[in-house]
C-alpha cells in the first residue's frame, strides 16, 4: 500500500499527541490535491446556534461528511448527532474538547462556530494539527490574534476561510465593482450600517454552571469568572471578555464590504462614540451588557473614509427600522444597492452597469473547492482579508473603551465637519432619545482619536491602546506569538 505524504502527516500527528498548550511545531500540509470523489471529513466546533447552520451547509455538500460534533456543552451532543444521522446518514463522533478531535488522523478540516474569544485559538491549533479551517466572523477577539491566524495559515500551508460570506453575493460584487470603476464619481465616504434590534438582556445572577457544561473550556482564554446565563449561549456577544459587540457580530460583514470597496488594509486613524442604553428606566437604562449598542466609528485613510453606524434600538415600521447595508458616497451621489442616487436628483435611481465577476458558489462550497485543489487563489474570503476586516471592529472598540463622557458638542467637533458624518451622529442620538423617551439628557462616551500604523499594526505613541491589541491569556489557552 502506498503511503501518501498526506496520510503520513496525519499518522504522525496522531502519534505525537497533544502538548499542554497544544503547540505542534513544524507541522506542514501535504499539498495533496483531492479528487472530486475524495471525501472531506469535517468537524464542527460549537454546534449551538450558528454551528447548526454549518452542519447543514457542510452536510449537504457532495463527498463531504460532518464527522465530528465538538461542543463544551455535552447536552447538545445526542440530539444534534441524531439529527445529523437522520439528515445525512452518518453518525458523527461527539467530543467536548476540540483538541481531542484534532488528534484524529482522518479529520481533514474544522468549522469553528464558537464564541469570538476562542475563534483564533482554535484556528491556530487546527493549523498546527494540519487541518484546514472555516472560521466564523470575526476570526479574532483582538488584532494580535487575527495576525496569528494569518501566520498560522501561511506557515502550515493551510486553507483558512473567513465567515464573511457577503463576498460571494453578486449584488455586493456589483456594488464593489461600480464604486471602484470611477464611473459613478470619486469615492469620499463608504458607510456601513448594523442597525438591528438589540434591546435589554436584563440581569442574570451568578450560579453554578450546569453539570453538562465544561465551564473551564468554555472560558478558554478569558479570565476565570462566575457562570451566569447571560453568557451562555448567546449574550456573550455583549461582554468584553468574550465578545466584540454588534460591530464585531453583524457589523463585520458590512465593514468587510466597506473595506473591499476602498481597497485599503488598515486606517491611519480611528475615532468612535456611543453608549449602551436599554429600556430599563428603573435601572438607569442599563443592563448587564458592557458593549455599546449605539455607536459610530470613523476610519480615516487619507483619501477616503469608512463610517460605520451601529444602532440596536430599532423597531420595524418606525422611523428607526432595521438597516444592514453599505452605501458609497461619491462626488456624484450615493451608490446604494444596485443603483446610483444622483446628488442633484435624489428621487431618481440609475441602475449600476459595470462588468463584475459573478460568484458561482457559496462561501462553504468555495472553502471546499479550495480544500480540494489546495489553491488559495480561489478563496472568496481568505483569512488574510478576514483579519483586516475584523481588526477594524477591534480598532473602533478600542477607541470607545479608552474614551470618556463628553458633551454632544464635543462629539460633533471631534468627528469633523463632513455633512454625512454629522448626520450619522444625529441619527445615533435621535434614535436613542426617540426609542427611550423617558431618558433625559443622555450622556455619551467619546472615544480617543487614535493614530494607527497600518504596516506595524500598532498605534502611534499610545501604550494604553496597544495593550488592547491583545489580552492576558489564561494558561493553557494561549494564542502563541510563534505559531
């Protein structure tokens, strides 16, 4: 029997076992091109919520099998394994610890749908173990982690795909091509919106974690802290130790498109403002969450800016409805959807007509194509792009977290005189006061305006801001400096 290098690597990894921090040095991918009939074995990590979408997407692909279900909450294992067997005909192995699954020589790839604070750690571990990775957005919990994901993919020759699937949307591709063509004017501001209902999560008391939940594994790199039910299984998004707020949850999709349109990497400066206000007047309009649900971030690149508006106090059929979108402001008008709205004729819609490359597959199919061919050039959402888009979310959050209470006049002054920017500030403020009429004289946090060095991925002369580019990791859940 011929022993291919791919098989040899997998067998060697299985023998090598796991170090306490799971660093496997020197692991290299085989470069083996898989045939169309070669079965790809996938392990889905995090099988609640979004993970179930991963299971369904991969389960229905040709010659692909969801071979492992990996989740720290063992009560999910049985029911979801039974569903996989019913829907796709195979019985997956269930484990709580991703490191156990990564020991398996037959596992080709993992699909990570856990909380933000473990995305990068599991990505690095998987690359070190010789597995390809599909990682949900944002790929990182901080800027340092995202860069380590890029380095791990490169060093270990792994395919790592980011879950910003809008890059496979033909309407988005049309918008990008139209904006970049210059046919509809010179770009001034590219604006993204994440306006979805994110109201109060209330307050949940500390309690003992359920017996089925491995709380230490769930916390991973985060500091040791008590369990409460606003962390498990969704509202962890709104806590700094585990999430990145809605700018890093829904917003990273739209920021990714904004950045794609500009063709830029990282900004030369960033500033944010906002606050967290909810419909809890008896609790001073606060809840247990920490991240802002009303926020505006401005990223400057010199010749163009990205403006990002996050508003959670929205309701259907009101003046403040849901809006998840991207607009391009040029000197000729606004590109929105598939049309240009001319500056001198705001009621008119001119269809965008430019050549663009149509997507022929979904993000999941695209990932599998890259896995089979070993061709990173076919990837729609490679980790190198995902890192940069996720980093924008982190930079906006860092500005906010280093900010202080300021008057609305001070906010307006700090953001400059551009009409589009000033209107966005007013929208954030007016949405808040309209949604919460009992809230009198709201206070706003004005973030620091931070200069940034895109090449070094560091702030300019600001040690406090640089500290928030990474975190203090809890052993053994350490994203290593050397991957």
